[in-house]
């Protein structure tokens, strides 16, 4: 009976960890898709040579790598930061 009381919190903790990972998985995917699309637009508009564009491209590459290794929270953060740099690039900064 004592083993059951020890296992219940461990199972709950494991399930909570999985739920958090799932939330970031969706955010990672949608932010990456949007960022790659925005990056393509910036390139088409002639902003591919800016420093901000290069930073965004590096961040997106790192975010994609994190996505592949299930680092979804870091992926989301990098994709959001990349989108900021894409906006900066399109503004000529």
C-alpha cells in the first residue's frame, strides 16, 4: 500500500511534464511556420542582406534543431525572437 502512495505523485509529475511539453510543441510549430514565411517575404522584398535578417535566419536554424530534439520551449523562444528580427529587417534596421 505504501508503494502506491509513492507512485501516485511520481505519475502525476510525469503527466504534468508531458502536458507542458505538448503546449510548447504547438507553439513551436506555428511560430516556426510563420517565421519562415515572414523570412521568405523579407527576402523577396530585398532585405536578405541586413544584419537582422542574418540573426533571424540563425535563430530559426537553431529553433528547428531544438524542435527536432523536442526542446519545444527553447524552439518557441527562438522563433519568437527571430520574428522580431524579421520585423526589424523589413523596417530596414
